[in-house]
C-alpha cells in the first residue's frame, strides 16, 4: 500500500503520532485512545503495517507496535526531494521578480 495513501486517513495519522510518542505500545493501549471500535483500530493498524510504516511484535497475548524507521525515512527522503525541487523553483522566481522590479520603467513588460 502507498504510504501517503495510508496516512491520508486522520485516525491512522493519529495512530502514528501515538506510536511515535510511546516508542512501543500495545494495540489495546492504542485502541483505548479512540472512540472508534477496537476492530476499526485493528483495521487501521493493518493498513499501516501493509504500508510498512509500523512494525508489530507478538508478546504473549499482546501485539506491540513500533514505527518502522525505514518506511518513515523513505517518506522523509521523498519529501526532502520535493522540498528541494520547489525551493529551487521559488528561488528562481524570486530572482526573476527582483530583476523585473529593478528594471527601469520603460523596460518593464
């Protein structure tokens, strides 16, 4: 599953925030923080697992969730490339606007 698509849903973003804040957390403890049903939270966790954003470890009867650093890092790298791309475009626009602003009035188009 596409990671950005997985994070498009607000409950899943909140789950990621909870896991990030806790480091490791049981599925039941995640579920306790929502007004939606435990099965609904479970489905959201499944989507996040399939998107490779979280990891799950079974400990006795509990499922313990943590962030998958690799999945998060890949998103961060993509976002960094996009930020660089747009910063370069905006810098070029700034230069063009400054040049246009500094032209004598007769030269402006």
